[in-house]
């Protein structure tokens, strides 16, 4: 079987093909530029969101730390007040606690 006859391309067809290829190349470059711009915008949005989230987390951690410090100082003051009011009871309680921990660690 012989292939069907295909005439050689005319000069007009060659120029049309080149024009189509040039237009496709231009369109592709335009789309690539659009994708790059969209990626840059998305990256900036993610970065700003991450920065605000980190700042909120930092503020939350500082608030928790401040609250824990206040509670610790409050408990410390209560214990000091109790020890000053009843020193013998505090020493006895400490001795019993030490004895109990010693017995537990022995076994």
C-alpha cells in the first residue's frame, strides 16, 4: 500500500505554523507568569498567616506563664504562712514525708 499523496507545504502554511507556534509560546509564557504571580501571592499570604499565628501563640504562652507564676507564688506564700504559724507540725510533716519516700524507694 502506498501512502496517500501529501503535497509539500506552501510558504503560507509554513508562516501560519510559525505564527501559531509563536502565539502558543507567548500564551504559555503568559500562563507561567500568571502561575508565578499566584504562587508568590499565596506564599505571602501563608507567611503572614504563619507570623500572626506565631505571635498569637507567643502571647498565649506568655499569658499561661504569667498565670502559672502567680499561682506558684500564691501557693508558696500560703505554705510559708502555714510553716510560720505551725512550725512543729511542718517539721513533723516533712519528716513523715521523708520517711515515706525513703520506704518507697527502698522497695
